[in-house]
């Protein structure tokens, strides 16, 4: 995490304090806005947007939770939360006047805030800053590469359930990080909710997990892997209790990573040997931490944390000479883990389309992944997962609605564009006439079609 971003946030908070002390006409406030604006410009020099989020009581800049900074600015975090602000996005091109107005808005007495933050910002003519609840559409915000504007129609009950679960899950993870008591019953209950919904309406959930891979990656990754692992294990015949146990183990598989330096985890350049072994240690570290929670969650999270990078052929890490092969829960989690990790990379420069992900993973069949499990996984998910936006060979744009286990490349799709060609097409039945040509990345070329889904 470049210090610049942290500094720009600190400067922003400082000018909010200054405003509260001196009022918005005072030169000291003006000066502090100048400083905040300068450092914001610095941070935006190398990126299109700067995303600040609040997860639980922690601050996340970009996609990383900043535990140390959060500690020192906790009252401000709570203050923002209290005003319904869990996420702020600054877009490149932001003007100093906009920043000043925004800080003034933040200082408004709570009683005067009767609308959603985003509506206020629009009213005040602020175009290059968006703010509001985490993950809610920043309608009206300018679109820029890498920004994510999720249409409001996605805010279905399922999404709230997902987010509520996400919050509870965040609380548990934060608890574990701080070695606190974890509300095991609450967590189990949330996971249970997810599982029930998966069984009745799993496609909705998969759609959400497909589209929501954009922020606060660590948390979202954990929940995604957990949902995938539960869906997968229930489909291959595990009973409800086992599915829940696998889901919880999946949820905690990367717990050790939360202790590894964010500088190392986020490093774009080649890692040094020392850095790589730090990252590798997350398996053992996580297992050690989770050992303290065996009474609440059982031993499976410890096993999965320890083994999820072992690989099916045992060539991964950590090196364990006496083990023959990983536990089936670890094999399941490792498939879901890699699948989700590859999907998440779509948000960045490296564009992995679903068919590329399929090809990458299938190459590892029998080495990294257990062959039967991997085949079954793709029979369930299809090559083009439910919710993917794709272009068809007849020129129209469609969204994948359902998979065929016996034909993983020809799902059922719904044409969404052009408007006069709207229909459901079963590509398996029309194999010779129409096929999927290309995946449209929902952050890029697919973005224009999101509102049609
Ligand atoms: Fe991992
Ligand atoms: Fe992972």
C-alpha cells in the first residue's frame, strides 16, 4: 500500500476536523483542503479512482484493510458509518471545490441528513466523488475504467442476505484477528442461511458471486470460496452438516494471510524468496490460529487451512513427508479457491475470461486438482458460469441462465440485446446454429449491458 494513499486519507480526515473546529470560511480550513486536495491528486495520478471502504470497524483503502490506521481513526470511522457512509470513491478529475463541498457535507449534523449520501452529492453538483453504503450503486457517478456501477435492480433480497452474511462473516474474521471470542452460533446461522438459499435458488447466488468480485477482495474471496464449496459439496452428495462444515472451513482457509504484510501480498513485482516463503507460511499460520477455535468450529478449518495449497499430487506447500494425500475438504476448497482467485483477476489488467479459466484449470487436472472432482466442478459450473454476459455467434448479447451437466460449453442463455430479439435460447439444442463467441467482462465491454440483466 503506497503511503500516498494513506496520507491522502489522513489529510482528508484532518480537514474534516479542521472544519468542525473553525467553520468552512476560515483560512485554516481552506489550507487543510488544499493539502488534502494535493495528496488526493498525488494518489489519483497513477489510478483512475481511489476507493475507501469501511468494513465492520475497519478502514479499507483500495482493497486492503488497514488495521493500524483504523485503530487511530476509529472515532471517524464510526462517525462516517453513523452517517450511512461505508464507501467513498474519488474519481480522477475531482475538483478542489468538489472536495471542499464533500468535506462540508461530511460535517453536516446527522439530523439534517434525510437523504442518501449519494443524492446529496448529486444535489451539490459533486460529480467526481461518490459515497454511500458499501456496494450500493453509485448512480450518477462518472464511469471510468475499473469502476463498478451495479444497477439497482441487483439489490434484491438475496443481495441483502448476502451482505448481511458478509458483515457477520467480517465480524467473525475480525474477531479471530483480534483473538476475541467469536460468535460461533451467529456465524453458523449466517452460513446456514446461505446454504438454504443455495439449495433453493443457487443460481441467484452464483450470479451475485460472479458479479460481486470487485472490492475488499479478501473478505469477498473468502465468502465466495465458501459459497462455491458449499454448493459443490452439496451437489456431490455430502449431507447438510458436512456441507456446513466444509463451508466454514472454506471461509477460514486464508485466515493466515490476514497476518501477512499487505506490502508483500500486494506486491506486483517478482517476489523475493523471503517474501514468497512469507506468503507460503499463511497455511501453517492459519492452522495455528484456527487451532484455538476447534471447540467452536471443529478441526476441519485447521486441516483445510493447512492443506489447501498442498495440491492433489502433494507437490505444493507446506512440505509434509508423511502425508499421502490431502483431505477431500481441502481438495474441494483448493478447486474453489483457484477458480475464485482467477475470476477476481478480471478486475485488473490480466483478463481471464471463463473459458480461459477453464483451460488453465483443466491443464492442472491430476496434478494440482483431483481429476474426478475437477470434472464434476465444471459440469456444475459450466465453462460459462450463470450470470456471465456473452456475445453469441448471431451477433446478439445474452446472459447465461442455466447449465447443462452433459454439455458444459452450451448453456441456456437469455438474449438481452438487441431488445427485439429477446428470448431464451438453449444452446445445447441449437448447437449447430448458434454458439457463444466471447465473454464480455462486466467491468469493461459488458458494463453497458449490466442494466439489462
Ligand atoms: Fe491460500
Ligand atoms: Fe484463497
